[in-house]
C-alpha cells in the first residue's frame, strides 16, 4: 500500500482564495478592511521568514498588514504598551506576536495582554479556556489547519482513536481539544510517555507535533492510519517532518508531507481567523470558510 499524499498546499491555496473573496465582500459591503498586526521582537532568522510570509499572504488576500519590527532589547513595558495601542486601534482586527520572544520578556504576560477578540493565534488564556470548555473560541492556526485536513479526508471523526504526540500549548493541547470536540477518543503522548510506538499503534489518526526528525516510523502505525505531520525539522537533507515519510507511506492510508502539508495551512488559517475576528468585532455575518 502507498498512502495518499494529503496536499496541504492546494488546500491552503483554496482557503486563501475563499478568504480573499470574503475580504473583498466585507470591504465592498461594509467599508471595513480586515487588518492584521504582526509584532516581531529581535532577529531570529526563522521568525523573520515566517513573519515575511504572513505579511505577504495577508496583503495578497486583500487585507491590511501592519508590521512592528522591534529591536532585541525592547523592554517588557514597551512591548505591553504597543499591545495596548494595537488593542485600541480600530484598523487592527488581529494581533500576532511572533514566538519565541527574547528571554528577558515574559511571553505569557505579553500574549495575555492581547484583546481576546483580536487574538487570532488563539494563545490567550481566555481563548484556550473557551476552546477547552467547548465555547466559541479563536482556534490556534496550526491545529485548526490539521483539523480541516482531517475532516476533508475522513469526514466524521466520531469514535475514531486519535493519538496526538506532543503537549505544547500551541499545537498538542489545542489539537487534542479539537479532536475531543469532534468526538474522537484522544490520547496525548509526550516526552515522558512509556512505549510510544505501542501508544501510536492505537491511532486511526496520528498527529505528530514533537520536533524530532523522522521519529515516527511505519512500524509504529496501525495499517490504514491517517497521519498528520506537524514537525518542521531543519536537517542536512532539508526540511523534514517528525514522521519518516517513506516507511509511514507503506502502512498509512494517508499522510501529510513536509513541506507542503500542515505548514501552508497554518498561515491560511491565520488569514481566516483575521477575517473571522473582523466580522465578530463589526457584527458582520461570518462567511463559511470551513473553519467552524
Ligand atoms: P514544543 O517543543 O513546544 O513541544 C514538543 C512536544 O513534544 C512536547 O510536548 C514534548 O513533551 C514532546 N516530545 C519531545 N520529545 C518527545 C519524545 N521523544 N517522544 C514523545 N514526545 C516528545 O514544540 P511545538 O511548538 O509543539 O512544535 C512541535 C513541532 O511542530 C516542531 O517541529 C515545530 O517546528 C513544528 N510546528 C510546526 C508548525 C507548522 O505550521 N507546521 C507550527 C508550529 C509548530
């Protein structure tokens, strides 16, 4: 068996086109241009690349991109003051603070200062709590993108066994919350789990969000599993995921490649969340972007 390659790149392009069309309609019918403010502190090269892609794709979707590129030695107080200004700015509907922040900054305090209505990354405690308790939330972009790919491929997830490897606040935990809300039976595995291959073998769905190149091999998988590879690992052979694609593809039913799987979905979902935030702030009916 050779698994179907889930094409996140094309799916993301379709989602971006939907967002662009919906943004055009909002500008035309309501005189409001959705705006995303991106805050980058310091010179981290990977972060600069991500921020550049986010800005470009925001503009390509017909929305405003507002950039704040701050020096590495920016103080906590100055950063909080900027967040306060962006919270109060009517042209800004989404605020994204690129992580990681420099070590002298208290990232949790900065993130939680973001107005919950503008928290398009869904990282504030309030949005995380809403997601965990099944209330309408702004959902973190990477797990949201994973869910869209899973639903597109599998339809109803009710009763399926899902194994999420990784328990971070930005991927693993919200991913598990979304799968639980979709009525899957969810196991969260992590660095202290015992006999990880045995746990992973339970999964009809496996989501790998660890940051270890090629860790999940085909012999860890249940035949016919659907595998979502969130990992982005820079190696001598280029970017690779947490899943060893070739061996996994012999056993899985479907698998997301790296690159071209989850990655492009993350930014497309950020644009979708910005549009959604704009609609909610202005009491405009939300277009159906397939994110609900
Ligand atoms: P993180 O470092 O915050 O969390 C990693 C998780 O993996 C932890 O919960 C840890 O318990 C678990 N883990 C570590 N070693 C393990 C092991 N040996 N066995 C089982 N579990 C183990 O990372 P993160 O922010 O959640 O990101 C995970 C990966 O996803 C990274 O490669 C990151 O670059 C990538 N990522 C990709 C996107 C995207 O858009 N595609 C977005 C965010 C993160």
